[in-house]
């Protein structure tokens, strides 16, 4: 019987990592959660302890900082994963406040993971000893597939656009004009992945995500105005929206983002015509349309629009992502394919999380 795939989740305590970890555990994958923080200090901890038996993930929790090249190389060599989901990152708003840290984690951390994968290629297979007991992976495991999230933030204001990418749809060929350090690190990360794929045959696969929303509290994103509104609505509290009511970017429920990562990881390499794919789920809503969608369910929900320094980031992102290549190459299809479906699911999840 073939052994279950071993997955390394870097950034397992974050907004995406926590939900990916839960999905992998539900599929009985051999998963190793990794974060720079101890599990109990991460955003995902509460949801992980609510939805998964502690002994299914906490004994395997590894505390490794992706900026520590030696620790990353040791982790990858010791665990010999079949697939690495590299989710550790500083998001756009936090990245503007801490540009050096954003670069170090998002780019140097990225290079450390790529170098660790290449390092496996230079190690004779029998030199590998997994601390989970020698197994056939040590003798003949292939180089791990690396799956990494890029972002709509890699794009930016197209030439000639005054202050907003309103009305623009980005294809895979759209030019990169990121206006945030986070967006710059996403472009750098994509190009690093392509370079290592060309030069060292690393199986690098990536998705440019729109704004993502789940019941795990986000941290440091400019698209988090949406998460904030759902969170406040589910607590029957008023919300302050830090972008103007007309601000419009694409969003997706986290469940679809997780499905897409797993689907791309499992896709037949020969069918992939891009190393990084756009995906989206439904037509981009304005902030005002999102409020109206919530008010269908929470009649008393009210919002005040208080644009702040994060708004300029959101307005620089295209209104839509053309995801036809993902649909053609690896069968991408969203499950939650409308704003109202996403709203209903999120409000139910937030209310369940409060019980
Ligand atoms: C952010 O807002 O920084 C992220 C993103 C759009 O990638 N959620």
C-alpha cells in the first residue's frame, strides 16, 4: 500500500495555514505543521483546537523560522516531505509598516525553502534519516513539490491609471506594477520560483489569490476590511470600513482557496502551462455591495466608511482576475461562487466559532 503523502505546512498558524492544516488532517495526510511561533500563540490555534483533536497535530508541531536558512534546510532534509506549502508571509498593510521584515520573511525566507529543496538533490538518498523512522522516502523520495501563494497585490496601477485600477481585469500576462512592499515580494517570489524551476528543476507551483476571508482572524492585510465587516456583523456590532464604499476587488472564501492549493499540488505537471495562476470565484463586489449582502441576513448591521492609509493599496489592485488558464490547465472551479453564498457561509462559521 502506498504511504500517505507527507506535507510540510510552513506558516501553519496563519489565516491560510490553519485552514489548510485542518483540510489535510481531515484527509488523513501525513502533515507536519510548522510556524515560527508555538501553536498556542498563533491566530489559528483557537480554530485548530475547536475542529481537530489536539493529538492529531500538536505533537508534530515544529517551531522553525523560515528566515533561518540552516533550520529550514535541516527541517526539509529531516522530514523529506512530498509537498511543501509555504504560507509564511507578512501581508500588505503590515508590510508597509515593516518593509525590511516583509522582505526578509517573504523573499529571504522563500529563497531558504528553495535552497533547502535544491540541497536535497545534492544529498545521497541514504544520508537522509527521518526522525519519524527511516522509510522508503529516505531512499528514493523525489524532490518535493513547492506550492506557494502569490497575490493580486503583485499587480498594481497600470500605466496611465490615475489612482485606481478600477475597471481593469488582470490576465497572467498583465504587467506587474506593485505599489506595496508585499506586492514587490510577491513578484520577487514568483520570479525566484521560476528561476529555481528553470535552473534546478524545482517543481514550483503558485496561485495569485484575490482577497481571502475565513473565520480565522487575519493579520495585516489591506483586504481585511472585508474580514472585519463579517466579524463585526457576526457579533451584531457596527463596523468601520477602512476603504471607500466603491472600492472593488475580487474576494474568495478560504475553503475555495484551500481546495485550489490542494488541486494545484495534485495536478499533472505536464498540463501546467504557467508556474503562477490567477484564480477568482465570483464577480468582484464593492464594499457597499458586500454590506448589502450582509444586511440581507443581519438587518441592523451598519457600517461607517473611514478610509485610511490601507485604501491606496486596495485601489491599486485590479477589479478582476482572469482565471481561464487555471480552469483549463487544472480544472479550477469555485464551490462558493457568489457573494451571497460566501456571506451566508461566513456568518454561519463566525457564529459557530463563538459557541
Ligand atoms: C493583503 O490584503 O495583503 C492580502 C492579499 C490581498 O494578498 N490579503
